[in-house]
């Protein structure tokens, strides 16, 4: 209870709503994201082994190759050859390793590569990854920019 207002998060499949008890009435508000904040490591905290580990998975490497071809792509723009929860985990691993940056625009989560930062920290690494991935993975075909 805070200033006569009790906030109760209610999670539904379709959206996230916050119900607040105000003056004897429950009010419903839409929340853009009630989840925990996105973790993006600082450039000085990039760990080469975490980055390389994140890139060993074929799905994550395909996400990176797709973002290199289509910067600023929303999560919904990726082929769904895996379940949404699995795809979310792949994005989290890439984000927490420092490979991608995510930000919310309305109900969409936009993804961008952190190529400039990676190049400053590990010169040539990202270009090498993209060069070596040619022939192993292809960008998702249904990728549409945000």
C-alpha cells in the first residue's frame, strides 16, 4: 500500500495490465513492459569468451547475420522456426554478452548489433565472425525492418 494505492500486476497471454486500487475502485492501466530491465553490459565489461560462446549457437549466429543485413529489426521480424520463448532466450543471451542492444518502441522490441562497440573492444572480431558465417548460416528471409 503506497499513498492509498495498491498495485497488483496481472499477467495475461495477450498483454500486461496493472490493476491499481484507488479510492475504493480497481483501475486497469496498460503497461508497456512490467518485466525486469534489459541488461546491456558496458563496453569495458565485454567478455570475449561470453561473446564467442553466444555465437556458437546456430540460431543466435543467424540472428546476428540477419541483423547485420537488416539493422533495427523487431523481434517479430524473425522467422519462427523455434518457439517464441526459445527465441526470447536467444536474444537475452546475445544481449547479455554485449552482441546486440534492445530497446522498446511501443509494443515492439527493436534489436541492433553493437558492431562499433565490439570493433573498438575487439578490433576485427565482428568482421571475422560475419566472414566465417558465410555459407554456414543465411539471414532469415522474412526479416522486415521496424
